[in-house]
């Protein structure tokens, strides 16, 4: 019998160490949601923070939105341009010359994205908590972060998809653009009711809306919506399937 | 009984759309043997190596490494490789040299000890350095370290010295020879005749997807000829042998076949000799074309 080697764990540890060595990724993905949250709530004379909104305060509601934003951007950026660069420089090919199976490579990248999303969600809620002091029980707070973390999976898969499909020069703007569109349409900047009716219909299909909806349920104490989880799961499968297809197509191209 | 082959490829073919990059390659490498795969750009070297490593599946033919299918041989750590990395380093950013080698070694069932790998590759003093801060020659040595950390029985190198300065090239080949001396078979692709001659006991010349020669460099140089054929029922073999540049004369059913190192001179001599002949044709063995292309690409 061969000894069991924890290939996925090895790869994940290796990837996490690399990510932590580049705090720039995290800072960059946090910049927008942090600044936007602080612009809204750091001003003490502005009592908008205490305003009631959708079963909670606007300060909490908007913290969930920006937390979702941070988690989405972090998860997606774990793939995206970084993955495209690794494919272009030959490292991804070298890994195929090792016993690391391709499923473990993909799973390692998705989990790295999820880990970054968790760090981003934690960092944002810490900053928001310190700056605006939104009133929220600790358990609801933890549930909200957990929702952002689990909901980030489809975006980690999307990051891998973009990293596989786009060249190095396109991957970065493609990733930033896709995340921006998904987040705005998903109601992370402006709540859905401000959209025209037809756009709300589209928005409700998007993984960004489903993620933030899960987070909002966590802070308002409403029952979790099974449809949110079903949609997030389906998007993960869809992005994963397209990424697998891109990966296979890439292997049929001529070499050197 | 022949020595055991670590690599056995038979009738390998690979088609991309309408072009056949590899058009029927047979290649055996014995355990411990060092073989150069020599050919001009586009000869099918990289495609052949990719099929040996299981990165590409052949359109036809089969290949085994250590008696196993290529992907299995990779998973078992029988084969290590250094492929062309294009413009990039081929290595992940933000990792330290030792950390990277430890990670890759941890993936294999029976890896070489990391300190031994560092020493073979001449990286012991650089183990703590970030990959992002290495020179071209140092990056190449890290890529070599990754290729050997499985403790492979076959090492595959695809044009490993492209882009290196001459001292780095020399020290790289010294490293490869030292590793090969410990019993690992090496198959490397190059389009430099000199590299092939210095490091490999045997050279396989690939041209337009075919093996056109297989032997030592000297043997191959001697056979890089063209063939002059014509019909001459009453020709004198002795006179034909005296024609310029003729290496060998064959005669069968009134058809004469001359192997010539300079077919133009041979044909001029034949005409000048006044002998009567019909149906003259000059064919190039693929090797002549391959060598022309190779000599044109010799490094400065």
C-alpha cells in the first residue's frame, strides 16, 4: 500500500502562504467597500446610521452589503489575473508534471479564494464595527460573516474561470468589470427596490444578490431562504463546469 | 537481451487541425542513457516530449515510461521535466526557493531529500531567497531542482538553455551531466548541434515530425547526404565511384543510386563524363534539410 500523501492540504498550505506574503491583494480588494462604508457612516453628525431599513438599521444593512462586496472581490481575485499569470509563465503546466491531480489544483484555488473572502469579510466588519458601531448581537454578526464566506464559493469559481479563459492582459480588467457589474446589479450599492421592475427580476438571479440576501437574513434574524443557497450552489456548479471546459480546451492547443 | 528501456515510444503521431506536428516517431531510451532530440524549430520536439509526459494524448501510436502509461509514470515520480517557459520564469511568485522545492517534493511518493536536491542544483546558499529576486541562470537551476526532486529515472529537458548566457549554459550542462552520472536517463531537446554533441552519447534528429537519423553525432554527419538516381544499363561502377562527392554506389536492375555529400558536383561530373543516362533524379534525405536548418541556427 502506498502511504497517503495529503496533496490538497500541501497545495492549500503553499497557496495560502503565497497569498499572505502579498497583503496588497487584500488591501486592494478592501479599499472600495471600506472607503464607501466610511464615507456613509464615519460622519458623527449624520444620523443616517440609526435609520431603520428592512428590519434593521441602515448602518447594519449597508455593512452587510459592503461585507459581501469585500468577500466577492477577494474570492474572485484569488483566481483572475493571478491565475492567468501563472498559466502564461508555465507554472500551471509544471504542476501538471507532478502527482497533484487537476481536481486538487482547482479545489486548492477555490479554497484559497474562500480563505481570502473570509479574511476580507472579517477585516471589513472589524473596520465597520470600529467606525460606525452598528448595533448587532455577536451571534448575528458571526452568522453574517459565515454567510459571506460560504456565499463566496461561486465567485472563487468565477475567478478561476476568468483566469483560465482570459489572457494576462485582459484578465485583470475582465475580473474587476465582472465583479463591479455583478455587485451593482445584485443590489450591493443601491437596494433592489430602486431598480425598474424588469431589472429586479434579473438581479434576483445573480449570485451577488443571493449572497447579500443570505447575509441580510443573518442580521435580521429571518429564516434563511433555501432559494439563496440553491442559487449559490447552482452558480458554483455552472462556473465550475465552464472552467473545466476551458481547462480541457486549453490542453488541446499545440505546444511550443 | 537488450537493456531495459525507460522510455518506449512507437509510431507516435499528433495532429493539430490539418498539420501533423509529429508524424510517426519511434523512440527508445535505455535506463541511464543520455539522448539528445535534435531538430530545427517546428520539427515536433516539444510535441513529442509533451506526449511522453502525458500532457498531450497522441493521435496514434503509444508511449510508455518505465512500462507505465505517461500519466501514471508522472504520478509515480518516474519522470521529471523542465519544459520551455516562454517569456516567464515558469515559477510561482512570492515563494522562497527552499519552500517551493519542499512543496513540490512533498507531492511525490519517494522524493529525493530536499538538501540533496538543493545541492545537486547548486542552490544551497539560495534556499531562503524569494524566487522573484533570482537571476535567469538561478531561475533555471530552480526549475532543474523541481524536475529532479521526484528522484526520477527519466529526466526530460525541453531546450533548457534558451536565453541563458554562455557561462550559465556551461554550468547548467555540467549539473545535468553530474546528475545523469548517478544513473538517471536524460532526454533533452535542442536545436544546437554543439549542445547535443557535448552532452549526449546518442542523437535523434527530428525533422517535420519524422525521425530522420539516430546515432552518434559523427555517424549522423556522415549520413547527411543526398541521393542521385538514374537509369544507365551499361554503367561502370568504378567510374561512378570516381565522380565528385560520391560516398557509395548501388546498382540494381540497371538503376544506379549514388549517395553524395554534394549532389550538384556529382551531377556536373556525371554529365562531363559523357556517360549516357536517363531518368535522373536527386532526392534529399530529410536529414540534409534538417541539418541545413540546424546549421543556420547555430548560436553566434
